[in-house]
C-alpha cells in the first residue's frame, strides 16, 4: 500500500528526492510521515505532513534542509533532501495514519497505521 523509492548514494552536500506512492485507501484522510533508521539505531521521525498539506513538522536535525510535500492527485508524498550529511545515512520509510482533523501532523511512529518497505540513503563524506 505504500511504496518508497528514490534512495541511493550521494556525496555530502548533495541532494536526493524520495517518493512514496500510496494506494487510494492509504492516502485520502491520511496524514503522512517520513522516518529513518540508521544501522544499530531506532527508527526516528524525520518529517510529517497533514491531510491538507498545509501543516508540516520536521525533526530538528533536518529542519531547513529537508522538505516534505504531497500530491493528492497522484497520491504521492515526497521528501526533498538537500545539504545531505553523512549522518543522514539510513533507511527511509514512509508511513500513513488515518486522521479526522485535516491539519493534524503525526510525529510518533507508534501512531502510524501503514508503513512502506523503506529506501536506503547513503551519504559519503
């Protein structure tokens, strides 16, 4: 139901854009989020976007470098990642959570209903 893509290898300072394709079932009335998990570490929140697309949230360590967006007509969510750092190296996962309020952003991984399979981002120094 969620398919993430766009990961790859990039040098520090470079950019990548991740995409997440959702089925109709997991997009309408769903807040979306991106999480990441580095080797040996837990899964952490990266960015989230409301159903309306008008509210976004970012973790402090990606704020001002990453941008989350959604295209409702295409049922896609994107994560534009700029100024990448080696510490951004991780598997990146998109997630969906059904919500009643169009302006709600979900930041806790425990509150998400559906997860994609992940796409690997490697940033070399």
